[in-house]
């Protein structure tokens, strides 16, 4: 099989589940009116999805080994489609159930793709290949920001959700020809045991480098998902942007994220290493969060573009460095288990971050308060990573 085909397939699937997850947040100002709730409650939608994703990531080691990474990816796309259809209901309990299903579909996608790429990628290309694959997340968010507002203008928000659901189903069908080659190592008789759920976390906590990656991903995911979840609503409510314009600016952050994921993968591989690159990214997140909180409606559009591109390149661009380092540090053949374990902490940050952002924004009457809170989070993470790097240089560990 062509070495680039697994990369293209995993990138496309990643983009589709990311678009599925972010479709409702993009349409939050419209959907919230019909549902009779505040748009700030979209943070709870994100929390529910990532609670489901956190559980699914813990089970991914067993499910990927038993069914194969392609079949697991197809099932993830199917669950996302079902979740979107439930979210199209005007009844909040169905929306909550739909959010959970979307999370259960989203969670195993990255561990499944890591298993594929760890097997098919030469060691000297790991950073670049994983970074390219992780551009699927900002590509999917960019698709949501660019396509969903246009669908809203042509249709209502419920039918827009249905269309994205159909796209997920089509993607699952398109992945079927890859199953023979990429699911050939599946263990069909492997039993599922509830006691194995803790194994990925034990692996991470017992390995210094994996624990470091998990801790910084917890902080970074809070920043990333708060930005992605609330930017459109912030621009619409606080800065009086139209939904289409605000959606396009969300796409601008994703363009920055796409470029950043590839750039930081190269920088980490060739110059800085993972810990220094992540420390620099944390500092950039802090400065970008502050600049975003200080945006004003009359600022020139090119200035807003610069701020959001840098924000996207840092807050969305860190994942490839993190995942490639996890795959490098994982025991042989255990990339999906190690990835699932570290993603548990990543998703926990997402579960906690957006609701706190929404609560602060509601309490202070402006989404600027949420972005100012991200300055504190990012600055703390940068300080911890710089201190850790200094300690590592003085007392190098054979595990790191």
C-alpha cells in the first residue's frame, strides 16, 4: 500500500469527526434561540461530547485491537452521524444524548489513526506525518466555520445538522476499501474487560515522558476548545459581527492551526525538541489570548486576522508535536493504548475548560473575561514547561 494513503485516509476521517463535533457550536447563536437557552451553554455541549470521548479513548486500546482501526473509525463516523441527527431535535435531552454519541464517535479516532500511522510511517518522518494528520482537526473546524453558516442561510439549523450527518455516513462507506490492508492484524476474539479501562492511564502515569505530555495537553486543550467553541459567539455578541463573517474568522484560526501543526512538527523534530516547542507554544497562547480579549469592533480587519492566525497556530497547532512524542515514547505495538491514555487527560481539559469559560463570561457579562482567564492558564503552563525543561537539562532522565 502507498505510504501516503493511510495518512490521507486518517486525515480525512479526522476532519469529518471534527466538523461533526463543531457544527452545533458554530450555529449556537441561532440554535440557542429556538431551544430557549443562552448561547453560553454551548460549553456544556462540548463537555458532554468530550466526556463521551474520554470514555471512548480509554476503551480504544481494546476496540482497535479487536475490530481494527478502520472499522473503529467507521463506527466513530456512524456514531457522530446519529448524534447529529439527535441534536437536530428541539428537545434538550435529545441534544444532550446526541452530544454524548458524537463524543463516543470522536474519542477513538485519534488512537485508531495513531495505530495505523505508527505501523506505516518511517521513524524519521513521524513528527511530520503525525502533524499533517492532525491538521484534520483544524481542517474540520474550518469546514464547519465556512460551510455551516452558509447552510444556515439556505436552510434551517436542523436540516444543516442532517446534511453534516449524511456526510459522515458517506465517509464511513468510503473508508471500507481500506479495511482489508489496515485491519489485517485485528484480534477478533479479544475479550473486552472493564478492568482494562485503567490500563492506559497506568501506562501514562508510570512513564515520565508520557505523563508530561498528558499534563500539558490537559492545559492546552482547555485553551483550544474554548477558542474554537466561543470565538463565533464572541465576535457576534461582543463585537457585532454577522454570523457568516464570524464563521469565516473562525476558519482563519483553523488556517493558522493547519500551518502551525506542520510548522511545529518540523521545529520540534529538527531544532527545539517536544518540550521546548510546547513551552514556546504556551507562551504564544497566553499573548494571543490577551490580544483577543482586547479586540475592538473598529480595529482593521488585517489586525484581527494576524491575532487570530497566531492564536490558531499556537492553540490549535500543538497536537502533532504532542501525539508524535506519545507515539515515540509508547512501548512497541502500544501506540493506540498510550494515545488513548494521554487523550483521557486531553479530553478532561476540554470537559472542564469550556464550561468555566462560559460561566466566567456569563458572570462578567462579556466573553472577554473568558479569554482573559485563558491568559492565566497558558502562562501557568508555559512556566511549568520551562521549569521542567530546565530541570531535565540538569538531571536528564533515560525515559525522557
